[in-house]
């Protein structure tokens, strides 16, 4: 929901840093891999109960997630890079809730499972929209230059970072926050499916 408003603010500094990294010979896929490693490190920290460390690693991971696209734009964007980027995102999105389940299965198990299911349904609607948009030649840069069409929604990258940060700051209320997040993901997917029906049917 907020991504389209934040992109004009964060893209210019990210692009400058991306050009600097590209000038050092660092490729976009390497930045994606670093972001994934940091994200998995955040999940490991959660599983070990080191929530402050997890927060720092999670934020660093999301910075890398923004930088890989900037590096790609400064060099040569590739189709594989776009797929690698979103695959890394989905791995991280599953790993962090799973780590909270690992840390406290009794308290967090059901809420964590619901959140991962919400991500699954939301991802299906997101990728489905991208496939149909590609078939019809639709493009958008409202959320930055991407490898494929990024359909908007209530829950996007900014909101995900905010919820993940809240999980790390207040781990004791993870179940309540996860249920809310899962419900919002399902609402986002439902709205996107309705939009697809209106646009493509």
C-alpha cells in the first residue's frame, strides 16, 4: 500500500549506492544472495531468542533486497535476476515466521502457520496478476522498475518490513500480530483477485 509513495524517496539514494557497487564489480545476484543470507541469519537469531540481532539482520537484509535492483539497473537487468530476487524474498518470508514457531511452538505454532499460509495465497495472487499482465503487455513503474508487473495491494514490502520489525521488537505478541498480518494478506489477495476478474476476464 505504501510502496508507491516511498519509491520516489528511496530509489534515488539506492540507485546512487547501486551504481557505486556496480562500479566495484559487485553484481546484482551477489547482492540478492547476501540479502538472503542476512535474512536467514535473522531467522536463526529469532530461533535462538536473539531478537535484537534478528531485527538488525532483517533490516540489513531488506536493504540488500532494495539494492540488488539498483545494481541491476546500473548494469544489465536479467530475467534470472528477477526470479532469483523474488524467490529469495519468498524463502525469507517463510523462514522468519517459521523461526518464531521454532522458538515457541506452543504459543506461536498456529499463528505462524496461518501467516505462512497467508503469504502463500498472497504470492499466488501476485504472480497470477503478473502472468496475466505480461500476456497483455501491461507495464508499470509505480513501485520502481521491476522484472515484471508488480500489482499493488494492502500488504506490500513496506508493510511486511513493519510487521517483521514489530515481531522482533515485541516477540511476546507475535501470535496476535501474525493473525492480523495473515488476515491482511488474505484481504490483499482477495482484492487482487477481484481486480484481476475486473481487468482480465
